[in-house]
C-alpha cells in the first residue's frame, strides 16, 4: 500500500472522503497493520494506536483508527477536507506517510505548538 518515497516519507494512494468525526481516521485494522509494519521498532511490547502522520496536499494530519471507515480510505473531518484541493470526494489521492522518525518529530512539534502543522 505504501512504498519508499524519500528519506522522510512513504508514498501511497488512498480514497479521501469526508468524515463526521473530530480527527482524521482510517480503518482500525489497517491503521494497526501500518503502524506495526512501518512505525514499530520490534523491541518489546509496542503500541499500535500511535497516530499515523500523513500529508495530504500541503497539510499534515495525525490519523487515528476507526472501525467505521472503509478499507483503503482516509476520512477527513470537513474543516480539514476544505483545506485540501479535493473538490469531489471520495477521490483516490496520493498521500505521504511520514516515516517513524519524521512522524515523531511532527507530533512533538504539535505538542509544543498546538494548532500548527498537524
């Protein structure tokens, strides 16, 4: 689903659609599988619910798991969807998935400056 793109990102294609939830989401099982494959270090017990950090157009978003989202779909709340160039969702869209180090950096930055970035 995601392939090596650069030193900081993987590239993938997901359907992007509107979502009534408060935070970006994708199917929980898919979220956990990606988390395990791309973010886990393999050392001991690790959390598989850590947000995946994705870049859609020019915006980074922290993506969580949700059972109600279809497989292969990135569900964005209306306000975030409005910040993209997507006009007729659902739309198959290339998205960037931050690698573990980059995601950690972006999430730390968000902790220090809420509302900026993701």
